[in-house]
């Protein structure tokens, strides 16, 4: 076990918009769950995502293994993995 890594790394393989700022995510290990990003969208790069119509443009970036938006905003997959319920 790598003691320097706090999280296991798992890629996001699918994303589905639910409502508000909630997304259903699927990870490469089969974990599926809902993440609410209401309190995670702060700072200049995330400002456009406060418009729900723009937020809905979320997609999976297979190279990064996470979700992203057209303006380049993305979230670390390990953080998303920990937030999924």
C-alpha cells in the first residue's frame, strides 16, 4: 500500500445529470452513486456552472478520468469518489 496516497484512484466512466447540482457518477471499479456539487462550485472557473443549463453540459473526459465542462472546469476524480453516496 502506498502510504503517500490518501485516496485510491478510480476514473469516472459515466455521468448523468439528475437535477440541481446533482450528478450520478459511475467509476471504473463499478461504484455508482450520486454526488451533490452545490457547495463545490466556487471560484472563477466554476462560476459559469452556477447556471444550471451550463452545469448540464457536463461530460466525461476519458483522458483525465473525470468530469468536465466546456470552459475547462473539472474536478479531481478522487474527490468525486469520496463524495459519492
